[in-house]
C-alpha cells in the first residue's frame, strides 16, 4: 500500500483519467463495418468513388463485385476471443482502474492487525511443532507477557492465559497476574481470586503506595457475590505475613465504609 500511495502522489491523479486499456481503446476507436438489411457489408466510400468515376453505370460486373461480402472479414467474436498480451508500458495507467485506496489511518489499522495475526500464527505453529517433537518451547518472561497480551487482543483468551501463566512461572508480572485474574473470575475460584488480589495489592503498595480503583472494584465485586465475612476469612486464612494481609483488609474496609452491597454481613 505504501508503494501505491507514493505512485498516486507522483502521478497526481492523472492515472485515473487515462486508466483505459490501450487495446480496448483501439477496438472501440476503430469503425466497425455496418451491415445492411441483406447481411452484406456497406462500402460507402468505395461506392462514392465509383459513382464519381462512372464505373457503376458503365461496368455492372464491377458494381456487383463491389457489393460482394469480403472474403477475409474477421468477426467481432473472433477479435474479442483473441488473447491480448498486456502492454507493460500501460501498467501505470491500469494500476488504479478497479481499485480505490482507503484512508491512511484505516490502512494502518489493517497493517497492525495483520502484524498481530502474523506473530500469533508463528507462535502457535512453533508451539505445535515443539509439542510434536516433545521439546520445550522456551521464551523469556517478557516474551511470554507480550504473547499473552497479543492473544488477549485477538480474543484468544485461553492461549493468553497460557502465556501469562508461563510468565508468572518465571517471575511476577502485574499484567500477567491481571490476565490470570480474569480466568479465575470466570471460573468462580474464590481462593485463587483472593490470592491474586493479595499479590496485586502488595505490588501496588510496593511501587505506588496508593490504592488502585481497579483492585477496589474487583474486591467490591467479590464482596457483593460472597459477602464480606467470607472474603475476610479467606484473606486471613492465607499463610502470608499479617502486614501484607492488612493491606487487603484496607480495601475491604473501604467497601464497608461506603456501605457496598454484601459488606454488612
């Protein structure tokens, strides 16, 4: 597409006006012989010259011969059926004959989607080949995180969770943990949800020392479904230090302070 945009700018739109095929122009421009009611070709030019010279009145045989149908007339069907080789010199004129360039921003979106699909296809093909050969498919933690994000963008959630879990097996990543948290929420595994939330709350406090609206929403949603007492009990039952658990209890305390649904009992 980039090559076509450059050619379009150079020609300045002149190619659209002269985009007709030269062979088609030659066929349309040539005067096809007209046929009279008796199926014989009219030869007006020859008749006029013969009338001026007096040949029609003096030589009736020549007049009859002039009205005969030519023996080597080529039918229009034969002309159309013939194979015409395209002239390379007319490539610039026929380039945009049946094609319209889309907007540049839309073209860029298509290219981004194409690149995502290309990388995703390569990844899944390499993994399938590794499994067939019973080999370990090795990637770094950063690469697994990128592949998980790629699969999530393409709505391949199972493959995205698989990549996120491979990333978490090597090191902690908040992005990968949030991706796995979506799987736990879909499955309704309360203990795994609470464990993921505790790790995300701790990471948030470690680097930002502030609460996260998305984490508050996740804890409030869990309290609405399961109740505050059950959620606090599961948090307290984990084998983590108490100061780590207190960070998660603060989010539950905010839900109780704002009287969220399920925080009463």
